[in-house]
């Protein structure tokens, strides 16, 4: 007999639903996921239906699951929640139904109903993002709307003639340029199907398998639990693509394990936070922002994924080096042998979990669209779960995976409508080119200074926002400045994307680090600064994509291999300089740390062969005392 009791309970981060409200949520979530599984596999629907249903059902689920304020009911939606959900359905369904009529007969002359429904739709989207992500991104959207109306009063290049309320509402709501623009289309077409794929893979047992695989591979090493956290976050992050989701999912296991074996609480939370952030650019799936990047640069998703292989590997090599040196400094050991599963046993039980990932990669290389690949990855995950009795996905497990995908999207997609409002404000006012010109003026036309400014703006915009939200804004206002200064389009957007990822671990507002701190029971700010230390290469990545194009597979095979080897060595030397500890043990003096850092910098950013030689020479100087000390006992 099929168990349906789970349909009457929903556990969220801020509200737990039960009874008929939980049933309504679960049925909507199942229908939501089912619709986009259909469209990604073999269904064709109109553009307005595809975009409108995504925004509509995302907001409805958010209103059911996220309370308006602290005093709101935590076990059921309030009357206000139900009213907002109804307003969402009415305003978005009106747009779906009326879009063709508007496009044919009412362009530039919207009727009263268009304007009224537009105002309602904008309002509910701002409230959707406020509930799920906090007020910052909604405030930013309001600012961009106000600058359209009061544009004549803005200073200098930022000024515009000022727009009427009717013009603002029409452009933001009625067209496919803002609220229902490319950001919404990308999430509905590509991102959500991959979230469903990740939910199916997790429900089929892949999450537990990746945990066991990381423990089997790294558990016995010194500081093993932290290395397990890095490896599992990289593996899990390759299918989830969300830093906070990675922290919450893998951190609940790895953070207590790190603390139990000697890591300080803030370091445990920081390591998980930075490792989970790295999961956003770990192929094959990567983060939601990468789909937007591929769309905006008109580059295939597969090309973006392949270009990210070397940067992702270098990032995790540096992080593992930092973790290893921290373990040396604290004299930490690995896990007890009885807690480490045998690698052969783990692979024998879970080898088939690689097949869905291989399916996705194989279809991508065969030229199929990303959403089609996600569909067949989902189907293969469900089918392969039947290889073992304990992981078989029957009707209940499939329905629960569909609910899980929709619930994950409720958090990740809550900002999409508001981001559309922001993009509309930027496009209608022409702010993209204006801000680009201002950025170039501030930098004096110097590329390095422009990159520093872009990184600073990324951190500011990213405070309290998601990586995807930060990147979308920056792709319009910051990437064009880099492109105008001669940076290739994809490199410029990748630089901006990695800078947006940086905001996850940069105080004062760093959502991934705060999530890790909450699990670790550590001070949030201290955890944020520790995460910034462990993720130092993330600060350098935007500069690397500009000055070291070989990392993005630009150049001959020999040049790419040579540069990658030097860059990786430089990253390890930078880790030694930051930690002040050598891999073989012992403290590195202040002077030698400076030399190690200089050697690492020269090797990571080579311009001529003489720079490489200078870097290697400095490495020899820094390593000489250790080499002499090791030879002395032998002599």
C-alpha cells in the first residue's frame, strides 16, 4: 500500500505546514516539477506560458512556505499569504493570457487592466524575494524603479529624462524585457530542470554515496574530516549548484566531524562555506548563474563548463593545501580506521551514481540542449536507483523528489522576478553603458584598477544576495566595462561571475559563511574572515581570467599545460605563505612567508620566461632552510 502520510507535512526552514495546507503545497510542487520535466524532455509550450508559470508557481510556494514576519504563523499560511498567492496567480495568468493581444494591438498604449495587473505583479515579486532572501535585493529593485521616475534629478551620466508611471509599468510588466525577461526564461528553461535532476540524484542515494566516497578517499589523511568536507562539497556542489544548499546539506555531517577531530568551530564552518562556494563552479552542473552566463554571452553551456575545469581544480587544490597545512599546524590526525568505509565497498555499492552525470555530459558533448540533458539525467537517476533494493525510487520517492526540486527552487528562484525588475530599470534607463563609462573613468582606463573596482562593487552588491542575483546585475553594469577595455566577452563575464561568488564569504554579509557558522556554533563574522582566508584564490580568479587566459584553455596545449602547472604550484606556495606552516611541519618565519608569497605571485601571474625563472629562484631561496635542515641529520 502506498504511503501518503508525507503529503500532509512540509518542513521548511521558517515554516512547517501540516494538514490541507501541506497537501496543497505538495500537490502544487509536484505539478510544478512535472510541468517543467515535461517541457525539458519533449514538451513545447509558448514563451509566455513557460516564463509565466515559473514565476507564478515559485511565488505561490514562497508565500505558503515563508512567513511575512517573525510574528506570523509558523504552522500555516496567514490570510495575507493566501491573498498574495491569489494576487500572484491573477496578475501572472492575466499576462500569459493577454500577452499576444498586447503585442499585436496595445504596444505603447496599455489599458487600465494592464497597468493595474502590472503594479500587482511587481509588488508580489518584490515581496516574494523579501520573504525568502531578506530585504536587500527588493530595496535595490525599488531604487532602480525610482531612478526611472526621478531620472532628471540624478547627477551626471546617471541622469535620464524621467519616465512616467505608465511607461515604467508597461516596460517592466507587459514586455518580455524585464519581469518576464531572459533571467526568468533561463531559470524556467535550464536551471529548474537541473534542480529537479539534483533532487532525484539525492533521493536515489547519490548524496550519501558522495559522502562515503569522500570519507573513503580522504578520511585517513591528516585533517581528514576537513578534506572530506572539501571533496564532498565539490562532488555534491557539482549537482546542486547552490553554496548555501551545499553548506546545509553536507555541513550537517562534515562540520561536527571536523570539530570532533580538533578543528576550531569557526574554521570548521569556514572550510565548509568556502568548499560549498566552490561547488558553484565545479563542472558538470555548476551554479545557476552559469546558465545565465551562457545565455548572455551566447556561448554553449558545455563550452563554459569545459573552460571552468582548470580554475575549479586549481581552486580546490589550493583549498586542500590550506586544510592540510592547518592540520599540520594543529597536529591533527585522520579519522579512526573503523569510521572509514573501504573504497572498494563504496564503489561497489554506488558506482552507478556516476552514470546520470555521465549521461548529462555525454548528451552535452553530443550537442543536445542543457534542459534536455537534465531531463534524461533525471530519468537515468530514477531508473538506476532500482539497481539496489534500499535505493529504489517508487511512486512515493519520485513524488518526494519532485517536491524537493520545487522546494529548492522556491529559495533559489524567489529573487528572479525582482531581478527582472532590476534589469528592466537598468535597460530602460540605459544604465549599463553609463555605469560602464563611469567605471572606466574612475579607473583612468587602467584594466587592473577596473578589475579592483569590479571586485569591490561585486562584494557590495552581493551583500545578502545570491550569487546568481549578484552576477545578473554585474553582468549588465560591470562586464561591459571590462569588455570595453579589451577583455574577451566570456573572460569578462567569468571574472564578474567569480567576483559575485566572492560575496558568499566576504564580511560583513556572507550568507554561506553565516550558514556554516550557524551549524558550527561559531561567531559569524569570525567564520566569514576565516572563509576569506581559506578561499584566498577566489579573490585572484577574476584577475587570473584576464591576465592568464591559458586557465580558460586559450592557447596551445603546451602553453596551457605549462601555465597551469606553474599556476598550481604558485597557489600551493601562497597557501604556505598564508598559513605560515610547511607541509613537513615546522613554522615558517615572517621573512620566508613573504618570499613564499612573492614566489607564488610570480608563478601565478607570469608575463615572460624571466618572471617564471624569478619565481622559481625565490622558491629555492624560501625552501633552502628546510632543505638544509633535512640534509643535516643525514650528513
